[in-house]
C-alpha cells in the first residue's frame, strides 16, 4: 500500500513547470486517489490522509496570507496613484511618476486576481478533503 500512496502525485514536465498548476494537479490527483482508497480505510491510510490534509491546509493558509498582503499593496499603490493624479501638476516628470505608479498598481491587480483564483481552488479542495475525512471515520455517509 505504501508504494501506491507514493505514486499519486503528478510528474514534473521539465524545469519550466508552473507551481500553481503543479499544486492543483497534486490536489486533484490526491483527491482521486483517496476517494478510491476510502472504500477500505486502514489506520495507515487514515494517518497518511491526516498528514496530507494538514499539508494542503498549510498551503491554503500561506496563500491566504500572501493574497492579503498583495491586496494590501495593491490598495496602497492605488491610493498613491489617485493621490498623485489629484496633487501633482501635469508636467513630464509627474506624468512619469503617475504612469509608473499606475503600472505597478496594474501588476498588483493581475497578481491578486491569480492568487484569489488559486486560493479558491485550494479552499474547495480542502473542503473536499474534510468531507473525505468524515467519510473515513464513518461520520458522514
């Protein structure tokens, strides 16, 4: 059984794999694996499932913290951008500063959108894992 457990993960497709896709595939593959194996739970499987669930919950927490900080920085740069638009005169130097602040704000916005998407997938995956945990302990049918 321990050999089966270690083979659920995705294969890395070279040095340029995407971390988010890797984590999403890892979560999906693990859910498929544990749903198949949960028909006949053993103590080893339950311990392994607890460990994997904790690891995915930790990943979810880290992404939540990172998402909040990126959103905070995006809001700070957006407020700075608005303040610069209202307070600076319309000359070449203030235009460059406004433009750079606007670009940084857009970069943070795009990054926050992708982080929220990834966090959403992690959240839904861990909810599925918690349902499977209840099934393993025969608390939910």
